[in-house]
C-alpha cells in the first residue's frame, strides 16, 4: 500500500470542503481535497440547488424596509427548531450563524462576485409554529450553479493554487485515529482500485450526510413524528452522501447525533429520464401556493397545505395518510405563474442570468418550464375536464382510489368562496394567500385568487408527489471551532467536520426543522471556521 503525506486533507469537494480549502489557501496552507466524484461535478449538490441562502441584515433587506436583527433571527430559529435549551452545540452554532451571517457568509460571497436578486423571499412562515418573522431567503442570481462556479473558480485560480491538489474519483472509507488524534485516512482509487494510506496533521470531513447513497440508512434513523417510512421514498440528495464516514467514526467511539432529525420535501417526482441504476432519484418541485393539495383519494388536506409555509408540517401530514403520497391540483394559469423546481437545471432564466427571460416569465408565465415538466414526467396529468382528469389520475395510479365526487366537492367549495369575494374569505388557504400577496416578493409570483375549475384557465393539471429525502439535520458533533468531539465530549485533535457531515454545525444546528436557506450558508460558515482554526486565526 502506498503511503503519502499531506499537511491538510479535506474529504469532499462540495461547498463546505471548498470553503475550508479557500480559507486554508488564504492563510498560505497546503491542501489536498479528496473527491469521490468526477472533476466536472466539483462543488457537489450546491451546484444543482436553487441557490437560496438565509441572511439577516443585508442591503437587500434594508432597501426593502425589512426590519430584521440577529436577535430576531435567533429567536425564530430556537422556536421553529423546537430547541428545549440553548446550551447545546447545535443551539450555539445557530446563535453563531445568526450573529455572523453577514460577516462570514454574505460578505465572503460578494467578494467572490456572487450576487443576489434584489427581492428577498419569505418561505417557512410556519403553520402551527411561527417560522421566519420576516423575509430572509436570498436567491443567488444564477442559482447554485453560478454560486458554485464562482467559488470553485476562485479556488482553482487562487494566488496560492500551487498549494492545492485534488484527487478525483477517490473514496475515503476510514479515518485513522490514535490517542485522541487523527493521523490520516485510508483511500481507494476508484479508477485503479489501488488502496492508499494518507497521513496528515489535519483532516476536515466534508463528505455530506446520510441522505443520498443509502436510503436504508435514512430509514433506520427515521423520525418518529413522521410515522413509518414510505415505500416510495425518493432520493433528493447526493448519491455519494452515504454515511460511510459516520459509520466508521461510530465504530471508533465518535457517534453522530440527531440522525433522526431529517429534512425531507413533500413534493418530489421521479427524476425524468433517470440515469441507469438511479431510478429512485427525485426532483423537488415547489408547488404553487394556489394549488389544492389532496391525499391519494382526492380528499383535500385539512387544514389546507399551502406551499412555502411549513415543509416539515406537510411531510408529517402526508406520511400520516395510508398511501403516504399526495396530489397537487391546479390549472394551466396557476402553473405557469407559480410552479417552480428546487434546482438549477430547470430554472434556466435564473441559472443563465437572463433578465429579459426572467421578466417575461414573471409577466406572462413560465410556459417553457411547465411544458417541459409535462413532456418529461409521467407524474403530470393533464385534462380539459375534472372527470377526465380523475380518470387519468386513476389510470396513472393503477389503483382507482381517487374519488371524483370528493375532489369535485372540495374544489367547488374553494371556487365558490372565491366567487363570494375577498371580504368573505374564511378558507385558511385563501386567508394565507391574502397575506402572501401583501408582500411584494410574493405578490409577483402568486395568482390573484384563481379558481381551479375556471374553464378559461385550463387545462387542469394534477401532479402526483412523493416524499423526497434531502438533508441530514444531524451529524458528527463539533464545537464552535468545527473540531470533532467523541461520545464523552472530548476533542479529537486534528479532526474537523463541516457542512452536512456535521449536521451543518454541532451535529444539529437546525434542531427539528429548518428556516430554509441555512444549508448552503452553514456549509460556508462551518468550512471557513474549520480552515481558520487550523490557520490559527479567528473569523
């Protein structure tokens, strides 16, 4: 076996690993990144994301008159994450994020020419628990694709790039630890199958969580509040985020924490034209706020599920149904106005920074996106009448359980209330739509109380949606220096964990659910903290 020696080793070339590498290079340190994927995928899952990041106190907020503060963000975070106390590692990391989102994340990205849309978005307002008090979700102009491109370009063209080496298609399957100190890593070259032993003074784990490569591991740690795992659970994470390092450390007395804290999305569809062997991969939709969300039988959820409101709440209620999947019912007019995809590949106007196309889509509807989804996915059902729609839903579902009369009753009741006028709205979804439309950032992407069965707004569209696994909210416990801690709370010298590997900070920065936009932000935050600590500086 070949034995190599490096000053600093980073396991994983996603956003967290890259952020750590840049921090080390900025401080004239030598770095080896070991990345399992191919070179063109450097940047990891962030490259395919929408690129939304949560900040508090940005110029965009101030220009819009949004009154936010680090204290308000931290209070929202503790309440929404259901933290029982504020002394846990996760809670400490949440406070650190709240206080440093501008100085450590926002300013760092802006310095690398990453910019954000002027209108701040407002997801996760909460259903039974209040979420974000004010809009904080900043969309990267160019989505995660552009964000990742600019950050990786900075890395690869760094003034100290001679100190950087990257080994692609190499897998770390074990970390060598002796006397409470990390000594190195054991590596497989997946091209030649050669085994390598690499020693290093410092090792940063940035290999992702447990959500992607092995759904069995996800189900083994399934959250009790989410009932039983669904048979049709889709993978929305990175295929190489398989928990290999977590399991290795667990055998060495360094167990991960809070792995039952998981962040799933409620509106996944199988990836159109999946790669061979990846038929369980999924695409995360952002369903229209004006769509009616029903269970597998066609019965509307009560209280109604309204997109952008409370992801965890939706997942829990869908999984408490017998069939554990749902349908979104809408029409063409609603779909082109409101339907989106949580990913850069489909949001092409955003990804390509095409201002003319974006304005056109906002004004006239994103017809190309809806047409593409209809063409590529058999989970989109289209019909001119409700009767035909239900027949096609049952044909697609192959079990004939969508009840025409129930669905018709619920849709007609909703439409009738719209006909009575806004001052008589007593439907919870319509009340929330009134509230959404009071904020400019939501109004431009929300229909004006559009009836579902309006023949002028057709055709009708039904989308069959499964639960999609996405993020591990738990992970390897770390202190506020991103240093790994064992089961007794003792530091493992020279060993760090960042990004999703560390549950995005401390093994559980989010608590039980996320305010959204804190995933990419936490990758940068924890990565920079680890690099700075190794370099002997404080951010």
